[in-house]
C-alpha cells in the first residue's frame, strides 16, 4: 500500500491507496492560519502534531499496520519558515499569500536584472528568497538561528527521513535555474546557499528514519519517495490523457494548467512553463490566490456554517437568480492576486448593488466569480498559443453542479468532472508509481487511474451573455488596479491591531 500525505492551506490529509489505485483510507486534520494585517502565518509545530495524529491513527488500524510500503507527500508551495540546528522551527511559517516581503522581492528582481540576462526569471514576494531576506532585515537575531530555510514540502521530507532536500519544481521558486542555485544573485542579497535545501530529482527515495519505523510500526523496508508540490500534482491527478484538456483545480486556490510535450519558448504574462522533473512533460499555466476559498468566504460571511445543509442552501440560492446576478459583479481578490495579473494589494469588490439586492444575488455573483477567475487563467494559456478544447475540473468547487455549468458557459468549453475529487493526492500517487516504474508515462498512468464522472456542455446562448459580463469584469478590475495601492495607504491609517484565526481559508 501507498501513503500520501497532503499538507494544504487548511488541512493535512493522509490517504492510503492500494495497488489498484483505490483509496482504502482517508483521514484529515484541520490546519489553522493566522491573519494579521499583511501577515498570513501557520505554525510548523502544529503541522508536526497533526501529522503525528494521522500516523498514530493509521498505526492503530489492523488492515493498514505494517502494510505501507511507500510514502510520499505533496504540499502547498512557497510557505517558508526557518529551521534551527536541532531541526525545530525557529520562526512561524510565512504563507504564500503573506505580503511582508514585497520590498525584498523588488530588491531581488532588481539584482536579477543587473546581474543576469534572464528576462523571464521572476522572484515574487511569495518565494523563499525574499522571505528569508525579510527575516534578515527585520529579525536578525532570529535569522542567525536558522540553519535551513524550509517549505512545507521540505518539512515533510525532513520529518520522514531526517534529511533536508527538495525537488526542482519547488526549488525553482527559490532562484534555482537550469540545474543550480544562482550563486551570484544569492551572494548579492547576502543569503548563504548552504541554507537552502539540496535539490533532488522527482523519484528520489530514502528509507524512513528509524524512530518513525519503531514509533508507528512501519515496515523496515518502507521508503519515502520525493514528488512535488500540490498545484503540479493536482494537474496530474485530473489529467485525462488529452493534451488539449486544461486541468482546472479549485481547492483553496485555483490552478489552471495544461500538460504538454513542449514548453513555451517565449511567454506572455505571468504564466509558468515548468518541466515535470525528469519526465518528458511540461506544465503550462498558473495559480491564483483564491479559488474555492471564495466559496468558503461566502459561507462564513453570509451563512450559518453550523448548518449541515449549508452548501445545498448556498447553491439553491444562487440557482434562483438568473445569469449576471441581476447586474452584480464580484471581484474576488480578498488576498491580493498573483495571476493572471500581479497586485498584492488588490481587494474584493461587489459592483452593481441596488436596493433590491439580496443574499441570493450576492451568492450568484460569487459563484460566477469562480468561473471568471478560471477563465482569466485559461485566457492566459490561450494567449500563449496553447490549444485547449475542454477543461477537467476537480477540487472542492467541482462538487457544485451549478459552478461547473457556469464554467462551461463562461469559457465556452466542455467541462469534464473528474470522479475522484482528491486530485492532488491522486497526482502524487501517479508520480510515485511512475518513479517505481509501474507505468512508462504520465499518459499511460492517467488512462488507467483517472476517471471522468460526467461531461457538461456549454450553452452558446449563455456564453454570449457571459462574454459581455466577463469583459465587464476585466474592465472593472483594470479601472481599479491603480486604486488598490491608494486604498492600502488609507487602510493602513485605520488598521486594526486584532488578528483573525481561520480554519477554512
């Protein structure tokens, strides 16, 4: 059997697959995020305690104990903390949407321009390097205690093996380019390369640490295998084998990517063209800052979260309002945005409210916004010359039939609803099986493991209406873009000194 640990923005999950690719066990523990002004933090100590609860649960089940032969993990990327010489967290975890390292990111990108001709190389505030520099500038006493700068993936790699390493896709977010860290840039920003994880190929494996074997009853031959971060795994886990299918994965964030045999030579906009480690595939697309999390916010802000029928009520309310939500358009940038445009200070906006507006119109507008953000990312792919004729959808949003239909109508593409919503873990499982030579290609593995539950066709009449609404949505945001920074300045004058703990971001 195979154990996949999936550490995301709101939970840590343990999923066990058998040799036939069937899930035989799933367990989940909530992970909490702390919001304070421009800070978004988690605690690696909590990661560890929740992971230990999962492993204890698995070790207590007779049909799982001593049966796990391989373990891998997949996590959110760009979540950074410092680890001390004893392997303990020296800092809190700065999450991907944490805004504190904005100035440091600008510094690094200026150094890149001055010292290289890599015009496509970016280093946003979400990456490991600006965040490490932020600690150096703002908390030097803490910075001095850090032996390694770690992400969520590196945390799990270290937990299971007591070795510090990462994969090339995760490392690419930390000035790792063409098989090496960019020493000249790291030196220019006074960051020691030895504090960054060693880079290994996807498929690299190590035996489990002895203490884990003894504590949780794992087989002595059990191995830990390196895969990669969640946005990549989620694409693989929702790929139906068709190169013209874009994979739309909407968990907390939305990721839209295409798996192809050729990467992009030149790029328009903030799009990624990433080689899948040592496999002959490229992933082309991008992720935003909030996708399925938009619906969670709607639930928290407008509905009774304790009502077990809350999602049905939300969808039913949205169903009762016609296309266009009676003129209300929602820009869902509550945590800023990173793709298809970059604006860390962007915020959400309801436009078009009138005296007759109710919770039903707001709900419909929020549902429609999830399709607009997916279409925005899809258009970025199409503008780069990649052909797409359908979208496969997975993640929490794929459970809403109304959202799937709206996505079909907005994009004018067929929507393929993937049977297994755990696409991230399925993708990590596929990469694990490829590493073990169980399949010869991603396409072969996808054909065997991925199932499409149903196909939803777009309505041409609906698309014509939504085309106008989407154009207005884009125009509205374009008009607001220069105001987001001005808005930040006045927000700072009245910024509350309270913080908020969220479990369902």
